[in-house]
């Protein structure tokens, strides 16, 4: 009887700790993540979604490349030299995430969580009351003891590279960010303050206000893409304008010649016709 009472008491305490958030549970915090990369024809591009109550609340579609410096021991066995590990985000990664009205995040892990990319999003109001969303923080956790990318790493172990005061991919609320051009972030690592480069390209991201399941909202193109589009269309526009100028010039010249050429006049004295 006493043992049963103790067991019941402990169970009640455990339940209260869970209900009031004293005991954190990942099941409570994390929303359902889905890997949709198989829908992309691009072998380098991954598509991930976070869902809440069977509805998509966050979607990312991109290709990501990492450039990570790490130390190796020199041949003399004393000095350290820096090597660069270069690799991409695999399409087979696992996804976790969390959606909120003003804050959302996605965690992308692979190789048994030897690597984890965490992207944090937030909403805010800017000038004239315009609401936007942005990437507010990026973290990349990597393990230099994972030998497929880190060869003969000195003092191998896990490190975390983080952004500092980040405000990237600023996009009007209710729209998705689209950019074909490469977007590069530099993160500072806990491994002797080394700079880790994260490059994203062929990007489409929306962390809030997704109206239709698995469907991005109206795209908001990045400035780089807009500039490249302008550079592509500008020569065509200039060519059309130049062609019109040439046509107009020729028409004006034709009428000028026609008006300036004197018209032959017949003599008024009829007697002069005999000599003609």
C-alpha cells in the first residue's frame, strides 16, 4: 500500500513538472517535419517543411554549401595548419521545427546529428508600419571527428558556428522570399573564432502565413535577381528604342526631301509652249 502511494505521488509530481514546463520534452516543443526533396528535379536542392496540426507552417527550398576551416597537425608534429572542408546539405536530412506567430525555426540534421543547421526567423514592424519577416539567427553545429569531410582533424570534437546580429532575407509579411543568386553568410565558430561560410542558392523560403498546404505564397524576388533581370532586358529595350529612332529619322528625312524639292511650273505665256 505504501509503495503504491509513493508511486502515485511521484507520478503526480512528474505530470505537474511536464504540464508547467519544468521538465522539457522535445515532443511537446517540436512540430512535425517533412522532407519533400524528392519533388525537386535538381539533385542539389532540398525541400523541407514544418507542419502544425496537419498544416504547413514553414517551408524552405534551397541548395546549401558549407566551407568549414579546421586544424590538422603539420608534418613536423608541432605546428598546426588550417584545412578547408567543403560539402553540401544532403537531401536526405532530418527535419525538426517550431512555428509561432512572430518566431519560427527549422533544424536540419544529418549523419546522426554530426551536422545540424538551425535557422531562426522572426517578424517585426518597420517604417510606416510595414510588417516584414527575416532570418534573425543562423547556427551550424559540426563534428570534426566525422571523417568523411574532416580528415586527420586535430583535437576533433563538436563546434558551433553562429551569426552575429543577423537581419537577412528581409521580406514583406505574407510573401515568400525567392532568390536564384547565391546568398552567403559568415558564421563565427567556437573553434578558435574560425569563419564558417554558409552559401545558399536557388532559394525559396516562407516561415509564416502559408495560405495553402505545401504551396508558397506570392514570391518576393531578391534585389540581386531583379538587377540581373534588368541587365538581361535592358539591351533588348535599348535595341527597340534605337530601332524606333532610326525609323522615325528615316520617315522625317523622307518628308523633308519631299517638301524641299521644287515642283516644276508651266509657263503662263501660251506662246512659249511652241518651243517646248
